[in-house]
C-alpha cells in the first residue's frame, strides 16, 4: 500500500532527560529539537512557555529573503518584511494572526535578529478554531545552536530544517506527544 501525503505525520516526543528537548521523527529521520521552556502541556495558555500536546496541520511557510537559500517548503509561502509581525495580545481582534508594524497591541516580529525565524512553518494551533488566551505563534522554526528552549514552538537546526523540506507540504501534520 502506498503512503499518501495526507497520511504523513511528523512526530515529536519529549526527551526523558529534559522537558524542553525532544526528538522529531520524519519518516526514517530522527532529529533533535527544542521545545518550550515549560515542556509540553495539554492545557496551553498564552505566555505559559509550553509546547502544546496536539496534532497540528502545517499551514504555511514564512521565509526571510536571503536566508536559508534553497529551502523552499511545498507549503503556501510568503516573504517576511521588516513590518511583518504576529499578534500575541489575547484581547485584540487580530490575536494569533499575522499583522503589520506599527501595530497598536503586543506582537512579535517575524524578522528576528537571531535568525530563528529565517524560515517559519505556521502550525494550526489555535488558528482554525481560535480561543482568546489559548496560545499564539506556535511555529516550527530554526533552533538556537545550543537548542535552548523556545516559548512554546518546536525548533530544529538549519541543517535539519533542510532535511525536513520533503515533509513540509500540505496535508502533513505535526504531532507532539508527551
């Protein structure tokens, strides 16, 4: 039986040695990854620093021009600009949505100086069925060199992001388990 794209799942398991580290499995690949500073949770809340235990669709890629050249996920994609942001203010109408700076509420920039957002895969956490305060900006993105914890995202090395490219396509889900 042939595997279809819709049956592909990227699996993330938390490390037994560290609550903020994990292993991302994509087909035969086993890749180290960083998780949220608070580990994983089934009760995700804005600002808790935890990665949600969930099955999340890969929605789109946001790329930064001139960075990770040649990495072109087969997802709907857009380029980030200096004015690109993501609203993390639970009471704002644009909560957990892309926004443009200047912006009147709290939002994080998608053009970080540390290169973590050179390529961002937006995960369907609290987007299709949005709940205020349920967590925002849950992405698959580039990790710090030492895999220090994220604010709730899943992060891999730039080299491993390239290795994941064949899996970054519509119909694929990222499953985070404890």
